[in-house]
C-alpha cells in the first residue's frame, strides 16, 4: 500500500493550514471500513472533480519493437469511473473513494494469456501533479473469450475540506511509455 500523505502535505500547504490532512491514494483493504462521520450540519463539502485523463484512457501494447496488428497483445480502455466524496475528521477532511472499470481485447499475439496493465490515480491542480500512485489491473480471458473486464479495488484519497480543494482534480489513466502515448494520439479511435 502506498501512502502519499507527506508528499501531498507539502504540495497542499498552499491550500490551507492542514494540521495533518493530506492526499493519500491507496487501495482499500478487503474489509469494509466503518462509515466516516458526517460533516457538521451546514458544512459545505469542497469535493474535487474525478475524471479519466483522455490521453491515457486507451492503451495498446505490442510485442517488443513492433507495432503491427499481428504483434498486438491488447488494446485496453478505461470504461468509466465511480466514486464518492464524504466528510471525515469532523468535517475538516474529505475522503474520496474511486473505482475504475477496464476492458481489454485478446490481441493476436497474446494467445489468451492473462494481462496485468499499469494504471494510476493522481491528484492534480491546473497542470501540476501534486501526488500520484500507480497500480496494476489484472485481466483474465475466460476460455476463448475475446474480451476481458475488470474493476479496480477502491482507491482512497484524503484531502482537506477547504475551498481550494474544489479546484483539485483526481485523474485516472493508464501508465504509458512515450511510444504508447504517441500510438494512442495517432490512433484515437482504437478500442477493444
């Protein structure tokens, strides 16, 4: 489990005097946590926007040093995200929980092998990344299935409940190499 509390604290100090609040993208443990306390009556929640980064929504992978159709291992996409934003720490902090959905095709060079694809959740403001955590999503093709589907474990991110937090974005996307980014830009309609 990765804890980005210290790095994000430094980045978010310009938002307010945080007194221990910070972002920390991390997967949720298997057990369901207790419900967080509600914000005091009349408290406003300054929830960040959660979105899929369009440039990192679709990932195509190939055999090494190739990019032809016969060498394709998979084309995968983030199909959507879901999340919730609730108050915690007596309304002084927000806990954002995000899950991402994935779909991948079984490319000609993959032969039905299970895949593990890298993805990220990042806290951003304007064009700056304040904190980022990477994960792997396992995808398994059942039988002769040509598509595989998966949903990520929940990622929890804590930010202070201050007005500037409404200017933050939580972005998810595939972790990609420069070559993969260039391929995605050149093939914007690629999909599983």
